[in-house]
């Protein structure tokens, strides 16, 4: 089986003719980090950290990133480069019997794309809010709800975001994706560092005369909170951190396979994986550093329990409390979030386009135009999921979903652990970890952690993914 997989891959590689690729290590790392850094880092990570014991969550997250994140990212990128193909074909090349896994993997971005531009549109709306000085209105409790339930506005912003994404993908890997990420990512990093430093200098005295400072907020963020910790609770934190890693690193959905297929043989995969992880975890930590102290200063510990509404409801209130400065900080924040969302959205569309080009032998332009029409329609439906097409669907984890949540649940909570579970069986047991290790070590490169990789992919990843999958089906409770 191993030899068979290798032969197919080698044969296919000889025939492949990629239209273009990343120019080198930096271009690739920027684009991959661009995919990884997104709303997950800015919005999901800080609220999970606030919910799951601050420093405790952070430590667990970092340990999992260095073990699971590293293993999954190394696998995806290596599969991409070694086969030179996208998920559907890549799995087939690894082992013909596992073609189905490539198709399942392809379905994840295909589903995510239906709603990612809608979220991008929400962020774009707030960029406009701070540009036009509507910050005060945005600080009211009703603003966000009124916006997403307004069919015209929700659709308009989603479609605009979708078209910008399509424009980048239309321009190709090097001139579109790499260029866009190489400009936006450093700008985003500078902005987030500046806002985080600013957040630490905040100070506010509330109506009860209590003064809170940004540095106290920092302590709340970083200090591990073991209050009420039980095994069950620890397990929950672990699972939260684990699913966050999937989402955040864009692994197990074919995206990193596609990006991996665009890199040249002289790129050092091992170093690239560390750099991408550093970027991704760094931005997540900085996002927490900026959001948690800001919320703490103006709303106290209670304010941090806002959960998902933190970014769109709580933060505009914080910006409003900053008076004149709030407009600029708000604009900087949402612009940065829009950049982060754009580079992620681009990676999702690119993966779908690339798979379709390969399967249907299409030109990039044609594939992009066709898929843009399709996904613009899908985004319209999802954007209308809070008005015209409003539904209330109970999910196995106990929450009630609208269309967007449903798509998110199927793709992220349900399919990703399932795919990682099967991929780790395929790599760990069917074709063998050496297939990947060989690719990382290609050209005499060092792969210092290959012992850890081998152990993780064979034993730890399958078990953990299976547990996560069971949890997503509701069988383990939530
Ligand atoms: N990794 C991105 C984030 O952290 C999200 C994402 C998910 C991007 C799926 C692409 C695909 O927000």
C-alpha cells in the first residue's frame, strides 16, 4: 500500500503543471498565517480564554498547539507539497481507497465559504461605522441585532466582502494571495500590538466609584484560575482549546494542503510550521491582551462573560467609553479584523477554486467566476438567515442554531475532528509517518521533532480526535 501510494504521487507530480506558486518561504508563511489568523484569533480565542480560566486556558492551548497543532499542520503542508495536489486528488494519490476522505475534506471549505463572507460583512459594517462616526449608535445593545436582521444591509455587506475575496483569488496565487497577505499581515500585526499596548494603559472609574486599570485586566487574563475545577471541567477546557486549534490553524480542511501544493522544494516545512504557529498563537494572545483588559476596565469581570457577542456588542461599548479616541481605536480594530478575515476568506475560496480547477480542468478565471456566482447566492441566503430565512434549530451541544451556526457546526465541530481522526489513521497506520517525515527532511532539512510527530500521529491524535468527534455528536455531553 505504501509503495503504491508513493508511486501514484510521484507519477502525478511529474505530470502536474501548476500555473503558479508562492515565491518562497516568506511568501508562503505570510499566506498561510493569513489563512490561520482570522476571526478565530480575534474573537473566539479571547472569549474562550475569559470563559475557561484565563491563564489556565492559555497554557493548555499553547501545549496543544505545540503538539496537536504542530502535527496536523506538518501533515497537511507535507501532503500538499509531496503530492502537488489538492485535497480530493491528494488523498487519492496517497491511497486510492481513501479518495472519499479527500472529498469529505473538500466539503469543509465548501461549507465554510457559505458563511465566512457573511461574518466578513459584519466586520466591514463596523469599519464603516467608525469611518462615518456612528460609534455612539453602535454602542447600543440593539445595533448589532438590528443590522443582521435588516435583509438589505446584511446582504449588501456580505456580497461586497465576497466580491473583494473573489478579486484576490481571481488574480492568482502569487499576484493575488501572496501579495495581499504580504501587505496586510504585517500591517495587521503592527496595529494589534499598538492597540494591545494602548489597552494596558486604560483606566476607568465606574458609577460605583471603583477604579479598574488595564494592568489589572492583564492579570485577570494571564492568571490561571483554578476555581471550581473538576475533571469534567478540565476536559471541557481541553476540548474547547482543541477545537479552537483546528479552527485557528485552518487544518484538516484541505486549505493547508492546497497552500502546501504551491510551495517549492526549497522551503523548509519544519521552520515554516513553527513560524505559522508562532504568528497564529501570537496574534491570538495579543487579541486577548487587547480585548480582555479593555472589557475589564469598562465592564469588570462580568463584562467578560459576554461570550460570542464580545466583539460586536461589548467592544463598541468600550470604544464609546473612550470618547474621542474611541473612533480611531474602533476603526483601527475593525480594519485590522477585516484584513484578518479577508486573508482567511481568500484561503477558503482558493481551496475550492483550486480543487475545481483540478477536477474539472478549468482555468482559474472561469472557476473563480463560476464559484463566485454560486457563493454570492449562498452568502445571500445565509445573510438572510436572521430575517427572511430565520430558523431555530436545536444542536447536539444544546445551543439553538440559525443557518450560519448550523453550517459552522457541521463544518467545524463535526467534520473536522472526523477528518483528522481518519487522516491520522491513514498517515499513522496505512501509509506510515515516514511518508511525511521524508518530505519534511527533503534536501537534507532537519526535522528535530520527528519522534514527537510519529508518536502524536499514531497514538495521540486518533484518540483525541475520536473523543472530540463523539463530543460533537452530543454523545459525551457538552
Ligand atoms: N483560521 C481562521 C481563523 O482563525 C478561520 C478559518 C477557518 C479560516 C476556516 C479558513 C477556514 O479565524
